[in-house]
């Protein structure tokens, strides 16, 4: 486990499981495949994806704040 500790009060903010070598290899392969697909896209296609991402982020900002603040305040 990797712990992130607050410099303010020394409490654990979050704990994360370490990835195994197999996890890392799988993630690198996924990223490589995504890059190969992404580099074939036109700029307008990339912009559309970015806009959809930003729209989704904006639509879910309240839930994201609750999750983020909830994790920090639970410690």
C-alpha cells in the first residue's frame, strides 16, 4: 500500500494499492493501443472528444466534489 500523508496534521489522506508488474504491463499496453488510435484522428475529432470530456466533467462536478471531499474528510 502507498499512503499519502497530510503535512498539515500527519494523518493518512488516502491509501492506494500498489500495482503488480502484470497490472503495469496491461496499463502500458492499453495506453499504447489508445495512442495508436488517437494519432490517426483528425484535430476536429480530438477537439470533439475533449469537449465531450469537459461536458461530462461539468455534469458530474458535484458528485466528484463529494467523492473527493469525502475521502479527505474521512481520515
